[in-house]
C-alpha cells in the first residue's frame, strides 16, 4: 500500500511541472503600439491593440482588434510559455501578413512582430493582461442591512 502511494506521488511530481509551465493566456491582452517607428520628421500615432486569445490545447485561436478593425488569428501555436500566430490585415485594401511571436509571463507577453515583405526590423512590444476596466463593472443597488436613523 505504501509503495502504491509512493508511486502515485512520484507520477504527480513528474507531471506537475509540465502542467504548470503551460501558458495561461485565455482572455484579453492590451498593447499600445505603432507599426512604424517615430522619426523627427514623421509622427506616428500610437494605437491600442487588443489581443483576444482562446487556447485549445497547443492551438491558439482568437482575434486582434485595433483601429483598422478586428482580424482573426491564423496558424496559432502554443509551446510552453511561447506563443506564435499570424494575422492578415488589409490596410488600404492590400493584404499585409503580420507574424507575432511572444513569451508569456504571469501578466505580460513580450512580443516580437515581423511584417512580411517590408524591410523594417522586427518590432518589440509588451501586451498586458486586461483586468477589470472602468466600463466592465457597474454595481447594482446597494441594500443597507438596517434602516438608517432619521436625521435630527
């Protein structure tokens, strides 16, 4: 009996690190980024980008939303704490393939973005996990357990 419990304990200890190391990325992540770097003669607006992730085993599904619209994630992969996916955007009606690779920590993802067919260096940026935002929670009417004393 003791031997059986010992073996179960060993199996749990072996399996536990693999289960803990998988990235927990479900939900929304927000990044403020610009596709093009700022220069002295050109100002580029920084836009908020929302990554909505829905992991399914080692596959990554979801969408990316920015000022241009909402785009589906394709070829999404999860490998431990690393993720990768492709988004095809259509600014000005031209297909642009964006390749994202990221390393997930507790509340941040360190991303590297490569734009296919452009001669720009890879862009690095950070997305942070979305917690409760100001419009997400509207409290209901608060009930007082005891009637207040009338003002004298």
